[in-house]
C-alpha cells in the first residue's frame, strides 16, 4: 500500500509587535485594520499612518464585507506547499471600510471571478494558521 506523503508545511507568518493584534483577532474569528485620526485606514499593519506618517491610530473591527478589485490565477506553484492547490487565486479585496487586503476568494469556481463581486469574510484555519479569506455573498444585497 502506498502512503500519501504529508503536504509540505505552509509558510508561517512572521508575528511582530505591530501585527500581533491582527493575528490575535483572526484567532478569534475577527478581521481588524488600522485607522488614523487623519481618516486613513489600512492593511497590512504598520507603525505609522501611510497618509500622514502619524502614530495616533487605533485598531478597528471590519464588518466582514468587501468587493473584489483584482486577482491573478496561479497555474504554477512557486512554493511546494501550493502544488496540490493549482490553480488558485490571489486577490485584492477592498473592505467595506476602505482598506485593501491581499487574500484568496474561496467557495467559487475561478472562472466566475469578476471585478466588483460582493464578498463576505471567511476566517479559515489550516495547519494552525488562521487566514482572512473571502467568499462570494450567496445573495448579494441590492445597491442602495
């Protein structure tokens, strides 16, 4: 009997003092982003506001909805742990609050991806790593 070799380990995120709250929130099933008193909101976490370079910012909980802005479909695995996932997408999702996140769209056929589709947060876990991914809304709300 041929044993199936285990999948190679996913690359682990580097947890730093500035991004630890982001990863802690994902562990609780929540997505957070930074927002500054100047009005700027952003991801990934950083020490200073990318707009005013200030340090007077706070963590804000995301509502969990967004829109697909762009994506690419990989047909070649550039790391061995992704070989059994081909093809897969890497997407830019704009959260309802404005920040953009590099992520994946799951739960749909790659051919159905379209700019502007409405998405909802899906916090997933694999190999002990929680990630913010998104899936299409089953019944997107009509625009206001």
